[in-house]
C-alpha cells in the first residue's frame, strides 16, 4: 500500500509537464479558436476554459478517469471505458491527442512496479489510462481527478501564453479564478458513472475539427 506522501509525489510526477507524454504539443483546438478570434483576451480564455470544464471535453475526461480508476482498483478491465472514450473523440486530432498521450503515459509509467497493472484492451485514451494507473498506484480518486484537471488547465494556459493571448500573470489570475470550480468539479466527478457523459461545447469541437486544415500552426491539435 502506498502511503499518502508517496502517493502525492507519484501523482505530481505523473502529471508533471516533464513527464514524457508530449502534452506541450497539443492545444485541444485552442489554437484554432484564437485564430478564428473566438478568444482574444484573458476574459475570453477564462470563459472558454470554464465551458470546457463544465460542458465540454474536460468534463467527459473526468468521468472517464473516474471510471478507469474504479475498474482498475477493483481488478477489472478498463477496456469498455477506453473503447467508449476513443469512440467519443470528436475529431481526428482529438483522437490523436487522446491516444498518443495515453500510449506515451503507459510507456513512461512502466518505470514503476505494480502488482497487477491495469488492462485497457490495447486501447490507451489518456484519461482512462491515468485513472487506471492511479487506481492501482495508491492514489486516491479525488486527488487523481483534481490533479488531472489542474494539469489540463495548466497545459491550456501554457498554450495560450505561446499563442500570445496573455502572459504568465494573466495565467495565474485564471488559475486562482477557477480554483474553487476545479475543486467542485473534481468532487462531483468522483460519484459519476458513464451515464453522466455528455458535451455541449460546440464551438470547441468545431475549432478542434477546423484545426486539422489550418495551414500555419504551432500545435498538433
């Protein structure tokens, strides 16, 4: 059994920007949203991120992470959740973002020993994979959800900085502004099931699709 301190360090390591999943290469459609002037300043970005968490892909990712955690912690296969997560990827680049990072995570987490590694049926969507390994790695569900959501926000904010939407001071203001909402969403996600899946962030999905044909870009999604 992993003690609380070790579990926290492990979670921070796995969700660190230096953990080799390549998250810095993806913007999740944010680059296209900036290109299309849907996001032009700090206030726009904060509202965009809030919508993704409450109504969009980030919300579904939390549901999938919780399901992966529960199945792996109980010694069951995460295959169904993994299959569904990939099926719900709304665009080619969203599919790439999910699976490429998930596969990289599986390779990197191999440096840790597990009595019974989680099983995904050969499919590796990132939120299910993170949930599965946290479930067998001594990391509590709420901590895993909170850490994952914070890592998502940090990745989006660093992408926004590179796209010159805002600077580091603006990014930290948004982190502070969304802190309580992140905590509430993580708590909510801990009691969800796959029946709670659903997304209504239409502009974000369209931006992710349109990014595929963007001629000049910094990010892979």
